[in-house]
């Protein structure tokens, strides 16, 4: 039995593409126009993420649905062997057509002839009768299925031969090749299984790093972020990542690693060898992006910023990818070609890690997460400071992000919020950050309101509403929520239209804290005196382990009926003095 029969095939469902988060699916629907050239936008990606992003856009942006499906259709036919996702495109169109026909029939219904209606709709959609104008290509389906079956059987046979000969390196490479082929066909479970199997055949830290990166890639596509987190942590503790001081320039494994950051194809001409340090920088960038996306998914925004600040891009990263849509469809022996090229890697192929996100995406992630979690001093040092080289390079890649951060830092909150509102729909198109856009933008607005009012004792609500582009009534509601949460220490004077800061007497607070500390000291002192008096009267009982303790000391044997410990202590002291006199 070959591996096609023994392994279960898992399709990529559209539910797998939807990120879970604070907002529901209905709230993530983008209503209104999105000023974006979808073809230009999506050409910055490659591989599986290309059509996964298009499917997400088709589900969440009604105005771009058919254009997204058409682009996904063309990419899948040209660059992948994924016949299951190809069929899902037409299933989406058929479902929409059926809903349209059912709504038109209304109360008349289908008169019990649902099968005939379904067949008619399927025939119409397959023949191009759909808004996207797509025609079902049965010939391509059969050809691709045969091609895929032949490749699977060949790689499966090679893997069995390598296992019979017990050649570790060959087994590892064959497992990776088989995993890449499964990945190109959208069989993520099988791809994950192949990549994890190669762990047993890794003979060097480089190979372990490659294995971790492959598993992270599949786990992100599967939306299993706990697995992503585990493998990112594991890869970060490898000596090659922690200590990159080596000057080794001859590592075919690192050449394969570099291929993960670009389009995976072998260079046609070698300009200069890429050193070990550059390869490690690429690996660190891939891990930083994956770690940042994982923290973003779990809502740990400040931790996500720390990961995104580790992302490094070359100068070629700030331009559009020269290889739009360059997937790993028929990758066959691409990795072997890279290794056989003896690490002569063209520097122009060191594009950003478009496996997951582009430099523009990372810039937006870093911008909104930092504004929602950092104050102005932290923005100055960690984002805008001279030592934050990576952050400044990311901001140079996307001028809008640079303008937003500078506006917030310079207290120009109206400009900052206006620019964020302009890109809000574009952010909601992003499958990784869409569910977090609402909470993040709300937190940024709340921070802006608090920082706007912080220098004043009294502020005009009308002028404040004009600065934030809202009405006075809406502003009062926002301020009331901030005051209730304790984020703002103020009081709203609706009659006069003022926001007044509550006067806090710091001197009284200091005295109250001092008196509280004195009372606590007196209480502990009296407890110590009571313990000493009981010890002198030999009224101590050794406590068992686990027995409750009183004020950090062993519980003393106090006679029944004694409640006032201070009086009891004075009584014992007086009795002791009487005994001494007598």
C-alpha cells in the first residue's frame, strides 16, 4: 500500500483560515470601499499564504470577493497541485448561487425538486455562469491528480529505500521533500507528520533549526499556535541562534534555510556567497515573525512588539517582491538544487519572510501594538530612538506607520487617529490581525484621551471633542468609561461642559500611609511581646507541620476565654513583676 492510501487526506477548509479573537465573524466583515489594488497587494506573497489570504478576503470583504476568488483560482492552477482548494472555490460559488435562487423563489419553494435545482446550478457555475467568470477545468484536475500521485509514489519509494539502507541524511531529506509535496497539495496534517518525523534523523543543529522552521510554517497554516510557540522557543535555544559569532561560509544547510525566506527557487546566477551570519539573521527573522504572530494571536501585544522589533530586513526587503506568487507547487528537488549549488546564494533572493507576512505587514503590526501598550517615553527609546535600528527600517518600509507613530508621539492625536481610520479596513483584511483591530484601536484612542488630558486641571469638552473628531455626547460616554475603569482620575461637569481633574492631596496621602505603617508596626510589636510573655510562663505548645500560623509565628497555647491579647499580655507581665518582687 502506498502512502497515498495509508495517510488520510485533510482539506483546507475556510473555517481553518478564520482567526479566533475578541470579535465575532460577523463583526469582522469589512463594510465599504477598500482603497487597494488587490492584485498588487497579493503579489507580495507567495506559497500557501497567497491563496489563504485571498480566501480570507473573499470571506470578509464582500466588494473584493469575486476578484479574490479569481486570483486564487489562477494561482492554484499555475503554482500548486491543490485540487481540493480548487474545488472549494467552485463550492463557494455554487453555495452562493443556490442561496440566490432560493431567495428568488421565496415562498413558492422548489416544489420538492431540490436535486434538479442543485444539478442545474452546478452545471451553470461549472460552465462559467458565476460572477467571477470561472470555468471548471476537469482536464486540469485529472492531470494534476495523476501528476501528484506519481510524485507521491516516487518519493514514497525513495524514502522506503533510504530507510532500508539506514542512511540518516537521505531519510531526512526525503521526509522533507515529501512534506513539501504534501504542503503544496494542502494536506497540512501529512506535511506536519513528515516534517516532525525528520527530527529523528537530524545530525546537526542546522538540521534541527530547519525542522523547527518547517514545523512552524505548517503550524501557522493549521492555526495551531501552541505548536508554533513550542517550536519557536525550541529554535531560540539552539546554539546557532543564541551564538551567531561563527564565520563559517560553507553550509549547504543554511542555504536551504535561506530558501525559506524567499521563493525557494535556486538562483540562476551567483553574485556572491552569503555568509553564515546572514543566514542566521534570516533564521532569526523568521522566528521573530512567527513568535510575534503567535503572541499577537493570544493577545499579548507588548510581547508581540518585542518580537517584531527583532525582525531584520535587507535593503531589498522594502520593495515589492520580484517573485509574486512564487509557490512551492512542483518544488521537486529545489532544496537539493540549493544544496548542490554549494551555498552560492544570490543576495537579491533574500526577500522578506513572505511565507507569513511582508515588511509592510510587520510595520503595521508593530505600530498598532506599540501604540496600544507603550507610553511616549517607551516609544522614544524603543521605536524612535537611535538604537532601534530594526524599528526605523520597518517604519521606512511603510511611511503611513511612521507618520502615525510620530503624530502620536508629538501629541497630534487627531492626525494619528485619522490616519489609523484610513487604514482600518486594510488592517481588517489581514488574516492575522483582523480580530484584534477593534480592541487595539480602541486602546490607542483611550490612551490618546488620557494623555491629552494629563497636563490639565480643567479641559473643555467641546474643544476636546473637536480634537478627537467626535461629538460632545459621545466623548462624555467615552470619558465616563475611562473614569469607571480607573484609567482617568477626573470628573465630568456636564453643566459647564468641563472635564476636571480630581485634586489629590499628596500630603494627606503620605500621612495616611505613615499612620498605617505605624499601626502595623505596633501590632507586630505587641504580638512579639505577647509571644515573649507566653514563653516566659512556659505556655508554648510546639505546632505540628501544616498547622496554621498566626502572624508568622507558632501558635501559642492561650487559655480559653482570652480574646484581648493586649490585656492578656499586660496581665502576664504584671504577674511576672509580682513574682520577681516576692
